[in-house]
């Protein structure tokens, strides 16, 4: 196989010694296993975008996906296994806090056993991208890997809502991305898309932002956005060097100042009226000046179920979760369940929206709900568990 390493026009004007050094760096990077992180807040569409990357951008490469679910029951694994990728699921917590040790071990094991061309890492939706990058950097001491891209998928319709109410987690994912992919833009007006992109630019002035609807994107367009990696990674790394993640003066654990975002009067985390929140507090009851691990703020509830649901039952429970606060503050719910007519259905839910599609039979039904202040007994009754 012939591999060409090209220098930019600017690099070609460097002294011979510097040009040789650049060539050596290119060769070394080519020999390393590339690691791409695809982060994004709950329900942003990470799994769908990963599928697009696998089909269009990484076709022909030997891939391994490390997937971390914040929840007790993994749902998405089957969707990606269909694409022929090895998956290591870690379901006991959040990769950015309780699983850093396990993550390091899992990544080294994957590199040794599979010798992949590329490792895709899909962190929990409430994971902090800055912490995940640090965990990978720690593995670099013992393995020949290179972070190829820090991709954050943002739900364009929910970005303003999540930034206002979960700035500590959402903002970190945006700030530390080299590429930001805005999902659901096909459901937004041009004005709303521009507003969203402007808001993201205020948080991250350097990242490439993909705002074109995904179905209109070809391989070349995605590659151009991802290939801005080199210059953006350098900017991000220089910025990170000047930030103390956990103890820097005036810096928060996300690597940014402790300024936070406050709630507007009367607004709750899902656009509903707030009850009993002090000004400046998030919907979890924590001020945004505080800094938390995901498992201090978010709760997951997951169960297996053999109950066979009717279409009416499924419609009722999804409306109850997405449109009311009777079961806590629901940020994300997903599941694959058996239906009374013998079929299986898979559902995905975010605040005020949900989608149902045909699913393949599994060994049993599984549901997962993520949010704050979850009412587990009421959820058990709702799902007939």
C-alpha cells in the first residue's frame, strides 16, 4: 500500500529540519490508532450520527465502538451491532466520573485484542467531554493512540433549553468540541438555525459547525468539517493547558469559569413553570455556580419487562412522560418492547417529543428513563412492571 504524506504550502516554506519533523509526525500519526469521541446531551442523536459516519466516512475501516450508557439497561447496542462493529457497553455509571478507571482498562483491552484502525467512543449523554478527553490522554501513556476528533451532537431544537438549565454539562460538551453537529435542523426555520449557531459560536468560536440537515449531507461535506481537526485541536489543546479542570482559580470542573446560566423567571427545565426554585438555580435544585458529577444530578431508572403493550398503552405512557411532570423531570426515555399483536416497537423520547419505530424481537422488553427527581413507583405503574 502506498501512503502519501503531504505538507501544506506554509509547511513547505519551513527549513529542511522542520519539514522533516513534520513528515515524521505525519508518519507517526498514521501508524497510531485514531480515537473519535462522539458526545452529545441526552437524546441529541449521537447513535444516528455514528451510523452515518460508519456508512459514509469510515467505510472499510476496522472499527470498535466503546459505548457508555447512563442507565441500568442498555438499549442502543443492537442498532450499532447491525453495522458489524464490536461494542463494549458499560452501564454502571457515567464515563466522566465513576468509570474513568474502567474506561482506561476497556480501551487498552480493545486496542490489544482487536487492533482497530479507529475507536469510536460514545459517552453518556450527561458525560463531560473535557473529562473524557483527559481519560484518553491518560491511556496514551501506554498505547499508540491519537484523538482524531472531539465531535459533539447538539439537538438544535433543545439547545437553548439545555444550555439554560444544564449549562455545567451541556456547555462543557460544546466548549471542548472540534466539530459541532446540529441535529433536527430539518424541523427548524432558517431563523431558528441561525439563532442556534450564533449561541453555539458564543460558547465555542473555533469549532466547525455542521448545520445542514443530515439527509442532505454527502461524505465530502462531513469529511471537510471533520478534517478541520488539526488546527482546531491545536487551539483547544492550547486553551486546555491554561485551564485547571478541578482546582484552577476561578475555573470550574468543566474547564471554564464559574459563571453558569440562570433560569429566566417562571421557566423550568422543560419550559414549564418553575415551582420553588431560587433565582439562579437549575431544575435539579443546584445553582449553576456549583460543579457536579452526573450521578449527583441525574437519575436513571431502567427495567426489563415482559408486559405486552397495546398501541393505546404505548401512546398514553409516552404522552405522560413527555407532556406532564407527574413522573419527575424526564429528560430522556427509550425502550424496546413487545406489543400485544406480536410485533416489537422501539421508542425514543425527549422533552415534549417522542418517536416510535418498528423494532426486532429481543430476549425481553427493556425500558430506561433518565431525568431528575424521578418518581420510581409511579414509573413502575405506568409501564405495568
